[in-house]
C-alpha cells in the first residue's frame, strides 16, 4: 500500500475502501477503549486534582511524595461520586504509581462505598493504542502478507493461551518441559504453514526447524545438566509460583531460540528452493556454498537481536541493585545469569540450525537425477 | 557455565562462519559490554535517556561497521535506524510517562524489599532507555538485510529506476517481517508463562492493567512497530542513495575514458 502513497500513483477504488476501513477500525478501537468503563467491575476514578506533599519516612532515607488525590468515580454503583484517596510513592518511581491529573485509576472500594486503596493506573488504553499502531503499520507496509502474519501471530497467541490455561489447572502434576516441547512443535508447524502455504519448501523448513530445535536444545540441556553447578534460578521472575522450577528454566531456554530457529530454516529452504528452481541441475556443492553465504549474513545480526531483546530487560533490576551498593559483577550474575544463558543457548541454536537446515533442505528439495533427466 | 556455553558458541561460529563468525562473536561481547557500560554510566548520575541514545548509536555503529564494513549500504541503514529510533522514542516517552510503566510491581517486592528506593535517578527515564536499547537489535537486523538485498538487486539489474528498486526493497522487507515477528514473540513468551502461574485466577481486567504484564506487552509491541517501520524507511532512503551512487560511479567511469 505504501508505494501508492509515496509515489502518488492512482489509487484504485478497492484500495480507497480498504484505507477507509482501516482508519475507521483504528478510530473506533481507540474511542472505545477510552470509554470502556462500563465493562469494568472494579471502580475507576478520574483524577481531577493532585496535591504533592513530600514526606520523609523515618525507616528509610528516601524521599516520598504523599499524594492527595481527588477524583470522580466513572462506573458502577457509585458513579459520579466525588472521592479522595491518598497515595504514598517514592519520588524515583521504583515502586507504585506517580499519579498525575487526568489519569484514570483502578481503586478498591468496600461494599458501603468507602475507598480502601489504589490498585493502579488504568493502562488498557496504552496497550490498545500500540496494538492499533502495530496492526495499521503492518497492513500499510505489507498488505496481504501483513494480514497473513497477523493471523499467524494471533493463532500463536491462542495456542500459548491454551497451553498456559492447561498448565494453570494441572501445574502440580504436569511436566512443564514435556508440555512445551509438544507445544513448540505445534508452533513450528502452524506458523510456517500459515505464512508460507503448503509446499515442499515449507515441509523442508518444518522438518529442519524441529530437528534443529531438538539437537540444539539437547546440547544446551546437556551442558547445563553436567556443568550446571549453582545457578541463580531463584532470581528468575515468578519462580516462586512455578512448582516445577527446574523445568521452568529449561522451558525459558527452549522457547527463547524457537523463533530464531524457524527464521533460519525458512530463509535457507526458500533461498535454496529459488536456486534449484532456476537451475535444477545445480550441483550439491554449489548449493552448500551459497547456503553458507546466505546464512553468514543472517547470523551476526540475529545473535544481536537475541542479545538486545533478552538481556536488556535486566537493566532496571541490576541498576537498583548497584545503586544500593551491590557489586556490578554480583548483580549481573544474580539477576542476569539466566537471561545470559538464554542468549548464549539461543545463539548456539541459531548457528547449529544452519548446517541442519542446509542438509535437510538439499535432501528434500533437490530432485533426484532421474527427475532431472525427465 | 556461561564460559562453557560461550566457548561452544565460539567454536561453532568459527566452523560455520570463519572470520565472519569471529566478528559475530566479538560483536556479541561488544553488545554485552555496551549494556554494562550503560549501567555504569547511569550509576554515575548521567541522564538515562541521553545515555541510551548514545548507547544505541554505538550499538548500531559497532554491529553495522564491524560485521558489514563501512559502505553505502551501512551508511544508509544507519540513517534509517536513527529516524526510527527518534519516532519510537517519542512514542515510548508519552506512553511510559502517562501510563506509569516504570518500576516494579508486586511480584518483585520480595526481590527489591531490601533496597532503598532513593536512587537519585528517575525510574521513568531508566525504563524509556531500556526500551530503546531493547529494540535496537531487531531494527538493525531488518535494516541491513533490506539495504544489502537492494544493493544486490541493483548490481544485477542496473536499469531499474528508483521506484522499482523501492518496490523490490519492500518485497524483501515483507519476507523478513513475518519471521522477525515470530522471533521476537518467542524470545519473551516464557515470561508470560511465569506471569500467569503467579496470577492464577486473576480477572481479565486485572491482568490487562497490571504493570508487569503491560511492561512485557509494550516491549513486544514497540519492537514490532519498530521492525515494521524500518522497512519502508530503509527501502526509500536506499532507493535514493543507491541509485545516486550508481549514476555517480557511471559518470566517473566516463571521465576516466
């Protein structure tokens, strides 16, 4: 779509209608989420006034805001009622919410209508704004392919949700790792199939993704099992809630590189497919050579993607720790070891996926000598 | 154990990629070093947002110019990346500030309980900086793939005009886009498993407005938006710069004769 806008070509009628639908959809979703108070069971208050008093706690040295908040309730039984609420928050915003005028807050109320406490800021609108931006940009940039990608993405979310739901119900008896190995295979088959359609190319990508996943995860599993030692598993977020904590760690490693493995497999099998279609008599050695050339280009930036995506989120926690005089190295080991392991294991998966995909793609895609002669 | 994993990775990279593999390894460690540098400089009291922009620039420079060398492709990518970064920065700034996305929520209370909150640096800024550094990897990845591919296309078909070149860049971008979205989604999905186990029985409206959940979702969505936005921007700038370079080279050759 974007070509038409940039180069000012004549827009077809169909295209105009599509753009109108997209704009309409975006506006409706955003207006809706700004007025969805009636859907909430939790009372929501709109802040009309905030007074910031400073208060120094005696237990700690830090400075706190003691915020006196006035507002009007927007939904439920007490709609329209004016209420006051106090909010104690550290000036640096490490914990809790710094309320501003115009914010909407979720609050807890007793049955008689007294205000108990502040739950948090109503954030759903920001998620919806970003989601709308994502959907709009993907459709504008990629058109039909964008819609396909969106469908595959939402199917992945549904599969993940079902897997999480099953595990929530049976978390004490079910083996988390086995469940997610099964789910990963499902993820691979579904997403490659939806975005690339039924073809030999897809088949080759699916088989090589599954093979790479098992081989690289097996390798990582062995290294961790043998040389594991004292892992700081307990610093992982949410670990206390997970009954099967060791397997939770392995699942983190397993899933982290999954997308990257699929990426390598489909890139290699589609480019080899391209080469074979152009010249069915192409030699095996030539295929291997160009396959390696292509993969060299991807690996460097892919490992970088894994690093920045998986390792950067430890920054706030490590920062808080080192500001509290924890040594940098200790803080990095304690809060970031698991994330760094995930970065390295997924990088290993990325590199291993190359020869595996090459091998499988050549065997599946290359026509036998008989077929060529015919 | 990290040492062992790191050595395994090095060996594999050397076997598969030779010198290119070694460069990849160096860039990976440079990335880790940059994140550590970010933490240290932030600790000394520098502004996290300004710092994060500098770190992003350094990360882009090191990845592009070490792995791919200094040439028209990487220069074009660098400019496009900076434009996207500026846009994402504006978006993130508004959302983090209005939505109070900074800091920690209930499940981290135990971990942060012993610490003083009086750290002298605003967590809002730290959060914005973190988001910017988070997405830089994927933007670089997409951008360099597109500009290299467009360069290849032009080498093989010299007659293409800039509009046709732009179209082929967009085609390459679309192919990368769907796999990038997959990669990003799976890279952070494990956190959601833990989250939903912790908040067993939580209502939909509770989860949707919960800080820790929103932090992850926002990270995912802005990485998506960044990696999509970079496609037309890189394709457009490349279509102009690559074409101009071709004409320029052509003139030079003529003069030589």
